[in-house]
C-alpha cells in the first residue's frame, strides 16, 4: 500500500517489543543497513560541538563575545549545546519523567495513541512510505504542542498521570527560549532581534519523544537516518546520559556527549533561509547502543502559519543578493510533505533562481 505524501506514515512494529522479544543475535532485515559498511566509521572524536551560554547572551557585559561564538556556531556547525537556557529544572525533570513513563507503559496502553492514516501525530513512526523501506530503530510519539488550537487531544496521553499538563508547561517554556534565542541569532548577524523572532511568538511547536532501545547490532542499525530538519531551530533534550545524536562536520560524524542541564540546538532549513544562507542547516543522525536504551525529547520550532518564509530583509544588499525565494508557510510545507522535496531538494527548490 503506497501513501501519497510524507504526512502519512505506514504502521510498523514497535521496536521496543522487537528488542524485548528477538534473540540477541537476530535483527529483522528491514532494520539492517546494507548501504552502510560500519556506522561506527567516519567518526572524529577530536571534534567537539560548540558550547554556548544563554546567560552570557542575556548579560550585556558578556553579550558581544557570546554573540560572536553564536555566529560561528550557527555558520560553521549549524548546531551547539546550550547551558543556562532558563527552562526551570522542575519542568525539565517532569518532562523527562513523563517521557520515560510513557514508553514504560504496557503496549496496549501506548497503542491507544497510535497514528491514524492522514496524520503524523501520535505513537508510531514517521515517513514510512513503502513496505520495502528500511526502518529506523526507534519508537516515537509526535504531538503538535503550540498553538493550542493545533492540538489533537486524541493523541495526547492521559497516562501517565500529568503528561498533558507537563507537556503544556514545557512547550510554553520552549517557545519562550526559541523566541529569545532567535533574537540573539539575528543580533549575531547585525540585525534587530525582532527580524528573526517576531514570527515565532505565535509560531508552531511540535514535540517528538523518542525511544531508542538497545540493539545487538549497533554497527548495522541506525536510530534515525541522516537528515536535516525543516524547522527554523530544533531543541533536543536528552532524558539520560546515553549518547546518540551525531552531527556531520568536515566529512566526519561528531558525537555529542550529553551535558547535565544542557539542551542541544540545531539549525533547520528555515533557519538557513531566514539567514539568507549564512547559517548552516546541520545534517545529523542518531545511532543506537548495544547495551543501553536512549530517550530524547525533540521540539521543532516553526514560524506563524500566517506568515511568510524567506530571508530577513535586513540582510539583503547589493553586495549580498537574495539567495532564497520568499514563500507562504503553506507553500513551504507543501513542497516537503506533498512534493516530497527532502534534504537538499527542498532548499534547492527555494533558491532564488530556481523554477517554481
């Protein structure tokens, strides 16, 4: 059965159940990546993702130096870890607990929130469009968190107790952080903060909680295939100390070691567009661990659905011509979900000299 667009996903088995039931030496063929010789190759442990301090961005005395670090992180890496981000510790703690508790629920309870044909929201997997497609080694629950009108509470778990309230509080804090950080990203380019951030006060915030069970063949199985996000920025909160996210830099994969209290931030395609190509949309992947389960909470930050997506006007001069078209929110997402422009195809379709 084929599906007509990327906003639908075919049902797949629960990886948690597979990991629990299969023999330690056996992994189903659909998860074996024959196209990769060894997922542990091409890793450069000497490269370290930049570390930014939100407190230094807020402090006027330290801001200039930290803005320079932010500029280089966004331009050269497209990703960084952020400390002192301001999300209260209690909300972080509760959000991690709710995510762990959800994936610990019995299978029949999680299946109450299974995705339905026509939507990515819910429990299952994303972007599975054929029965022959290779699968990633993870389970997820994907939810539209903000604005409130976008929520489909049929997919918002009532168990574990307090899940909905915790996600509501967390998403509000993430929105506050996104607006603030995008403002500093504008300032690092010599712009006023609002030139990046104004469309995100009422923006869309989608949350994906991931479970990566331990896997007997981590060198042949991948948690999430290499990709770049279509968001403006993405926040990744690790729920434990098991590393897994890796970013590509200079032809190498660079592992990110979890830092207590830090959030990993990466630039998405919209961030690349609004910076007129100065900032880099980071390609990344998730690997799996032979002995440990990994849990993560990812928030994709998008602008207001009524706004336009295009380069910030303040960046365009005779010396720096516009690189990307300005398109409607609907047009941008139509290119991805319905025309299936993925990866570089999406950004290429939006180049100023590209045909419609």
